[in-house]
C-alpha cells in the first residue's frame, strides 16, 4: 500500500457478492496499480434482496462515501465488473441545463419563496450571508495551522482537520491534499502519533522457562534533577517480575555496563 499521489488519477475498483460489498482505492503508477485503501462491509437483510445491478450500484455509492476525502475535486475512474451497471450509467438522460422560463420557475417554487427572492437585497451582507473564504497558496498553512495545532485543533488526522477548516468557513481547492501535507510535516504528530503497521517493528513472542533467564532493561527519563541524577535504569525479570533500579546522571552505555556488573557480580 502507498500514500496518495495527488498528481495521478484515482481509480476505484468495486465488486459485490450475495452478502457483502467491497471496494479498493488505488492509483496506476509506473504502469502498476498500487492500492491506497481497502473497504468492505456486509449487507443488511434488505440489501441482500437487491438485484445484481442494484448491488453493484450500492458498492459504488459505498466507495464514494468511504473514500470521499480522497476523491473530492480529484479526477476519478470507477471500475465495475457488472456490464449492466456500466451500460445503465452511460444511458443516463442528458438533462437540458438551459435557462428556465418564468412559467417553469413559478411551477417549481411556492409563491412565498418567490416573494422572498424578489424582495431580497442583492447586495451581500455579513449578517445574512454565509461567506466562504479562499486564500492564496502562500497563506494556506497559516489558515490551516489553527485548525490542526491550535487550542481547539487537537492534532487530529486529515479528515477531522479538513472538517474543522470547512466549519470555520474556509475553502481551498484540493483542501484534503494540502491538509495531508500539513499533517505529514507536523513535528508534534510525528513524535507522539501512532506508528503505522508498515513502520512498526515486528513483535515476537519471547519464550521463558527459568527464573532470571531473560531480563528487560531500559532507561526512564529524563526527570527533574535529584542529587545530580536525571535518569533511572530499570531491569525486570520476565518470570518473577523482580525489579532492580538505579539512578544515573546520564543514559550512557557505560552506566548500563556498571549496572549489570553490580547486579550479576
């Protein structure tokens, strides 16, 4: 799996079975399709009774809802293995988007709404209109930072930070891409954030049979200085849970050697 590259087209592969639906988001890079995100869910009782075409359309809707933070304002290709679904989508009626006549407007809207529109002041007003601000690229990070790392930000992920940006009335094309860049370079997030499964060190079971065979040892600290010591070296036996600890001014390797000599000599 890879992280999204916003310069390439997204592809959504959809498929449905009798009881579940699944979708995969990815991009074709260097002539190879590389996945970004997988999503699936089981159908409820009503959805299991859908026809095959409706099930295929259901998974398309599910995929766009699941991957919306990637697909908003991005070119996307949907791949479905149901030919009837593709044929149905290609036969959608091409609605006439011409200017409606006054008679058509009167038929569509109630008279109260028409009266409100006709008497409304055309000049925008900050008390009645909802403004959406768009800023140059050089000011984007200054606008995004309070929503991510400010007092009400909380150093959340991409989706939550983007939602906060929308809530304060700010808009920017490719906002999810820009927020993604901000989160990736945030120093606090990189230090305290969760380790991804790709970068996590593989965990292996340690088999222990006898007391004092295996010890876990590590430094704690730094702490406020006490008698010149800022670190505590702690050793724990895996079987008996016996603990040995000693304070040191530094966390150097020589202190570990001296500690082990005192412990086992």
